[in-house]
C-alpha cells in the first residue's frame, strides 16, 4: 500500500463513519470497523518507516483526529476490546490514548519532537542496551588509547592503525592485565562495522584439538577479505584469528597451526594469548612478536576504580578501594568484579573495608596472626585446635596458604633463613593440594613444620 492510496482509502472510510453517525447508525463490527482499525495501523506504520516530516504527519492528524478516537471509543468500546484479541490489530485503550497524545502534541508544536523522531528511527541492526551489564564489559577498553600501562604494545598498535603492517602477536602475562581487551580494541578500530565478520575468537571453552585447527581455523584463514568496509571506507584486507588461553591447546594442535600461520599470512593474522609463554612450542613463538603484559600498578587500578565509583554513583570508602587494590594483585578484572559485587550487596550504603574482606572470601588477618603465633609456641594441641577451627570455617586453603606466605615474607621478626625454609614448605603444601591431598592434613603438616623452624632458630 503506497502513501497516496492509503490516504485516500482512509478518507473514504472516515467519510463513511461520519455518514453513519449522521444517520444514527454504526459500522458493522465484524467487517467495516475491523478493516478501519487495520488500515489506521498500516498507515501509521508506513509513515514511521518513511521517517516523515510535518506534512505527512499533518495528514495523519487530519485523518485520525482525537475527536474520532474519543467518539469511537465511547460509542463502540466493546467491539474494540473484542478486536484487540486479533493479533493483527492494536485496538486497545492504551493504543488510542497514546495516538491521541501524539496528535495533541503535534497540534501544539506543529512539528515532531526530537525525542519522538529518535524513537521512530528503529533499526533492525541496532541492539537494545542490556540492563545491569557487568562492569567488566561495560568499562572494557573500546580503543587502543583506552588501554592502560602497556605502553610498548600500545605504541606498536598505533603504528599499525596508522598504516603499518600487522604481524602475528603473542600476548602473555597474568590474568586481568588487558591482553584480550587490547587486541579486540585494535580490531574494532581496524575494521569498524565489519569487526565481527573479520575476527575468529576461540578460548578454552571451545574444542581446541587438532581437528578444530585443521577445519575451523584453516577454513576461516583461507577466506579472502575485502579492503573496503560496508560503509565504503578503507580497511586492511586481512582477518584476525584470536586464540585466547593458547597454553591450553594440545601439542598436536599447536604443531598443526604452524603451517597455517605461514601459508595464510596474506589473508590472516594470528594473535595467541596465554598466561604462561613456556607452554607454547618454540616454532610458534618464533613466528610471533611477543609482548609481556605486566600486572597493573596500584595507582592505575585505584584511579580506574574511583572513576567507576563516580560513574555508577557508588559510595565507597578510600580504605575499601585500597583493600581491593591490595587483594587484586594487579588484576584489574578481579578488582572491578569485587567492586560491583560489593556495590550490589550494599545497595546505596557506603562500602567499607570489612565489606570487601567479607565478599572477596579473604581470611581475616587476625585468624592468620593467631595461627602463626600458635606455631611459634610449637605445642601440637594448640596448633591442632587452630587448624580445626579454620577448616570448620570453610575458608579456601589456597587463600590461607597465600596469606600465610604474605605474612611470613613481610614479617620483620623472622630471619631470612626462616622465611626461606617456611616458603619451601608452603610450596610443597600448594603442590600437594593441587594434586588432591587432604586440606586438613596439609595445613596441619605445614603449621607443625613452621613450628619446628621457628623453635629451632629462636
């Protein structure tokens, strides 16, 4: 239905309505009235799709006059309710009232408000903003300039964005330092709207065997890429394969990747991301430009958390922020996650240091201090009592061991020899825990060993 045809058809039907009202008669609810409702909705939708200006909107106002809306609802409201059961119509009271308000607004302003124009411009490609989006994703760097602390890789990527060639990359370092975010931000700037079509991202949750390398990765790498974006602007004529957590790939899969990286260099670049570079075979590391992502500094994490608190309206104590920085140990992702979790828990209340300790599952410092003091006395019954109490509290033993190690190494009352011997026992305890040993037995053994060392050197 075109605009002119729809306009004429509606005018004829409204003339018929006026004649019926003048003769004290009504539309037939099953035919005329139902068709009128459908035509009104079609014409309104047609105008919205064409993003019309004043003249066409004025035409709609002249046709669907508020007088008609009010009279139609008052005289035949029951039929409107029956017709609203039809999925093709929107003839309910809210629909008519909304239409009447829009017509009245036009009559006063003689133009469509900017907010209304924005509402009409609905795009199929646009995605609604997800409410309560995780802050880790919400504040993820969108451009290379947003990446903090990693100056070397940022400098290289800026040259690539300026027109230089992109090599294969190998990013390694501790978690939460921006490895994945950096390459995604660079790809977003390189490819623009074609970003999702130009990258293949695989991580540890995907099947990473040799068959995936031979099929999925190889087939994607063989596809040619245009040097023009969908909007007509130029972009690099290659794609990017991002293999996140590449250190979890099997040796056979890494070996199969060597030939693909060499053969498909013209159309594809590879970015390997891992925590431990020693897990990547030498033939792959030699083909990539390696960058180590170091843990983020205290000032960087603290300033980012303060910015998020300001943006989200979170009332957070400065001691609480310092505690988050301390427990994150350079992991910005963990720091942001702890902050959001605590903000959700407290609602609008002020976040304190005790709240951070509770929600991050830290062992209270007083408990660690009492455990070490009982070890200094080297009395088995007291040590066993302390260990049993900690186990019953259900604290994770890996966290307890970490905090014991931190307490021992920062203590001024212990000699370097004592610290070295205790650290050796802590390493053995951690290794046995990873192999599935009993937490109670390992903590008891560690504390007894610490007692013997502290007793010998005192």
